[in-house]
């Protein structure tokens, strides 16, 4: 219309008709103004629509962030999933539910239901299901997916925190038990030294005093048997102290390693008790220092238990590496079977201080097999 009016104005000027030119020009100006006004109004409406959409998206994102914060504040995995369900229902104005892993979806038409899997490191722990009268638009679907992924991470964090708390409680318990065991060991050593070597040395001292008195009074015949007896008791005291030192930590274990120490212990026990002891120590060189000391004590205690129950005629000691990298130690005997589990409490505590496990079962020849398994991160160097 504006173009036609402009053409009329030009023709009016060309024909010398000022009235026609004026009318055409006026119509062109009015038409241009109307068109400009239309453009302004249309553009304003478009901006208002865009502003409303941005405001709605901003509100949605704020609500999504608040929902995530509410979910992150929960520490229990089950509560995290329940809070996720409530937040999703409110956020998307839909009926929300948490499906168990592998649970089928049969209610509601497929086009109205959205199922978002919840996964932790590729393993499905469930799914978030949303159902409402209209489909979720693209932004809502992206938000729902983000919420499901965040919930999965929150569940994983809650599980890790719960596991850490359990491990910390177990560590504190084992630490207390270790302190108690150390105190009991010190008390046992103190009693042994007081009732054994100290008393023996005191007796030797009295015997030497008597021998000196006999010598000073020229009673040499009396002094000789006293000195002989004192010498024997002195040798017995040295032997008991040597055995104590060997049991605490044998020199061969420190200087030569685990396998020679176990072999020396087996030879000593075998000769003293006339027992055949078979050794298979193929994984001995792989053991860490802490594992070597603890396993030696475990083997010593298990063998001593077998001798007290038996006496057995044969004991086998095997230390081998499993396929998963863990180290298994088995002490089996053919003596009398042991049914009392509490007999092995001390061995079990030694194993648990190294995060190991203890299993006591009947051996193939009717005796008892003590099996201790240490995890790879503890057993190896």
C-alpha cells in the first residue's frame, strides 16, 4: 500500500497535479507510520514472549538446583532415592516413582511415561519413572535426566560414606583390641619373667651365697654339689630366656626371612614332639614385613594348639598365593578335632588386624585345618 501511494505521488508530480502528489505522499506517510507501528508492536510482543520463556527456564533451573541441594543433604541411600522421587514429582508436576532394578513398567501409556535409569559405575540400581498428562518437553527431559544422574551420584556418595563409617568403626575396634592384646602380652611376659627367670635367678643367688660360705669355711665337699646345681639352674634359665626371645621374634625371621624362620620352628617342634611337619612356602618371598611377622605368629599359635589337642603325628604348613593375589595360609593336623571356636580367638584377632579372615574346618585326615587369608594389598610387599 505504501509503495502504491508513493507511485501515485510521483505520477502526480510528473503530471503537474499537486493535489494528486500531495494525496499520494500523505497516504504513503500514513502507511509507513502504520507499518512501523505494527513492527514495533510485533517486536515488543516477541520480546515479551522470549522474556517469559527465559523467566520460566530460570525458575525451572532454580527449582532444579534447590532439588539437587535437598537430595545432596540426605546421607542414607534409601532416603536419597525417596527424596529424589518427591523432588521430581514436585518439579515436573508428575506422578513419580522409584523402580527396582529390572522392574517392568506396565501401567500408563508409553508416550506419557518417562523412565530414567539410575546407575552407579555402569551398574543399575533402579530407575526414576515420571508419568503426567502431557509429555515432557526437551528442557524438562534434560532436567529430569540431570536430576537422575545427580541422584545416582548422591546414592554412591552415601554408600561410600556409610562404608567409610563402618571401616572407621572397625578400625577403632581393632585398634582397641590391639591395645588390649599388647597389654595382655606385656602382662603375660611380666608374669613369666617374675615367676620363671627372676625366681630362678634369685634361687641361684642364694645357692651361690651358700657355696661361698662353704668355701670360706673350708667345706669344699658341700660347695661342689651346690655349685653344680646352681650351674644347671643357670643353664635352664638361659634356655627359657632364649626360648622366650625366639617366640617373641626369632632372630632368623629378622635376619634370614620368613621361610627359614618357619623351617627352623618346624624342625624344633618336630624333633621335640616327634611330629612330621611338611612345609610348602612358595609365596613366602612375596610377603610384606608386617604379613611375615603376623603369619609367623599365626603359624606358631596354630601348631601349638594342634600339639595341645593331639598329639598329632603329622602337621602340614602351606603358604600359597591365590589367583586373585591374596595369600592363603593353611595349618592342618591329623590329631584330635577341635570343635570350640573360641580356641582360635587369638589367631582370629591377629588375622583381623591385617584385614584377613579365619576359617577353621575339619582336615582331610580327621584333624583340624586352620585357614587364614590375607588380601593382596596387605600380603604383598
